[in-house]
C-alpha cells in the first residue's frame, strides 16, 4: 500500500501536451516518441497530473481533489491511489518516495 505521506514525481521520459481539459502523455526513449504507448488523461486525471510536482504528497493530492470536485475522501483516495498505481506501473511517474521528515507507518 502507498504511504499517504509519500511524494510522487513525473518521469523525465514523458512528453505532455494539454488539449482542453485533458492531457496526452507520450513516453520518449532515446529522443524517440513511443506512439504505441500514448496515454490520455481525463479531466480529473489531468487535475491530478498538474499537481504532481515532486513536492506534494499523496495526501495533498487527495485533499485537492476533494476541494476541486466536492467529493468524499474515500472516493478521492481511491481515485488518486489508482491513478498513482497506474502511472507508476507504466513508468509515467516515479514510484512515490516518503516525504522528508515523515515516517512510514509500521506494519505489524
């Protein structure tokens, strides 16, 4: 499980283009775009993407989503965590790292 105090960061190997309220993400390797692996983010995905700056923790992203879309914390948490997991899986973002000064929860 992802620590809510961990901080995701965008990958340097992805080119982004905003089109209206959506983003198109294109992975790049050796200065060549991988057009077979293009990702499109919907409005809420684009909102989360804009917040991922390598400084904000996942908890901050959840709180921002709650305020922006006036949704409950459970829904916002599920949305943000599934977004982080999917983007990490495809290397669009770096795996979240613990926020400096915070401790990861202890597991029994």
